[in-house]
C-alpha cells in the first residue's frame, strides 16, 4: 500500500460535507483519501509537500468555520520529479503564494496571516525548479511566437519590458495566441502583465498585496473563460 501523508482537520462546520472538504484541500495537491467524522477529519495526501501546504491553511475559513489544521508528524517537501513534456504542472509543485492566490480567486477566505505564511514558506524553501523550468519553457514558447526567435516575454529582449509586453499584446490580439493557449499560465504570460506574473511565480520576494493582485487576475480569467460566447447569446 502506497504511503500517504496525513493532516488532521478539526472545527469543521456542521454544513460542510466530505465533498466540500475535498474541494477545499485539493488546492494543496492530490488527495488519496479522507477519513471524515463530521466535525473532524484526516486528509491523506499523496505527497508530503501537499500536506505541508495544508498545514499552512490553519485558521482558514470554510462554510463560516475556522479550520484547525495540524499533524502528528512533520512533513518535509520532497524533491520534485521533472515534469513530462506537454503535461500540466502538478498542484504540489506550485509556489505556496500561487496556491494561496487560487484559494482567494475561488472565493475562500484566508487571513493575511495565512498569506504571509505562504510567502515565508516560499522564501524558506524556494520555488521548485520543476515549476520554474515549466514557466520558463512557456515564457520562451510564447516569446518566440509573439516577439521572434529566441525571445521571451519576461526577458530583457527589448529596450524596456513595457515595450516587450506591449508588442506581445499587439501580436496576441492579431493572432489570438491567448485564445489558443491551453492553461492559465500560457494566457497570463502572453498578457500585458506577463513580466509581473512571471516574477510573481518565480521569485520569493513578494507581499500580501501581490497575492491579492494575482487572485484578481485568476478570478478574471475564470470569469472570462466561463462567460457565454456571443454566438450562444445571439
């Protein structure tokens, strides 16, 4: 039987179901099983890094209740495997500040203390090489398509970064690259905020404000993706 990495959750609201609990903690990484007992539960994660992220959420709100998240053992981040070409990045590879932004974008309530905790973990542990390589690969691919061979949106390829992002935006509007992109990061990097987003996900120097700002971008992208097409409303 494969090893799992458990965290204990208590203070669960009477209105919270196992499905809601699964949805809440799935932002941390793959969940193997949940032992649900109404007001408390044990979440068994596939990876130690996911359990480590879950502990960061101690005090987070779900259905009006503030969850208490703890563990009987210490969970350490494992060495990440290289992502396979063309495969989406795993949730447990993402920076903690990025995961916190996803929670906020979904409408969950996390205190500034939890957001600061996410920043501190990134500063202490660093951003996984796997995620940086993944984002750099996207950056180069999009830069080559919008700015020319061997260019990147985030790199110092023009006189100023602003010129690069404006040029990328112009080409994107002409060719519809962001509409063809397969995930949030592809679309985000090809936007006028490409440099800012690249920095947010690849550096550990950030503030709580930056997480809120990224949450707004993610929310806007989800809203645009779920909006009915003009043909559907015609």
